[in-house]
C-alpha cells in the first residue's frame, strides 16, 4: 500500500497540505507551521475537487485573505 500523494500550497502567504484520506474518497487538510509541524487545516475540500483543481478551489475559498503583496496561490513541490 502506498502513501497518498500530498499537495502543498502557499495560499496568500499561508502554507497548507492536502491529501486524499485513507479511504481515497475525500480530502484531508493540514495547516503547515514554520517549525515543520502540521495541524488540522480547519476547512473542507469537497471530494469531487480533482487534484488539478485544488489551487483554484483554495483561491476561491481564501480570496478574502489576498493582499496586494501576496495575491497568489502557488503549488509547492
């Protein structure tokens, strides 16, 4: 059994990780701290959002957090 693929994003200056849940039917979200720790993301990504739609979904969800100097959602590899 392989570990689910994780997708990391810088969302208007906040770091998040998103991965498929253990059943492979939904998404788990995590907020990433500067010290390398993770905690629950505090938001839900609907199961129907495909991996290539995550960045757009996050931009739509957090658009009020955008600032002139930090106005992008960027996938981090």
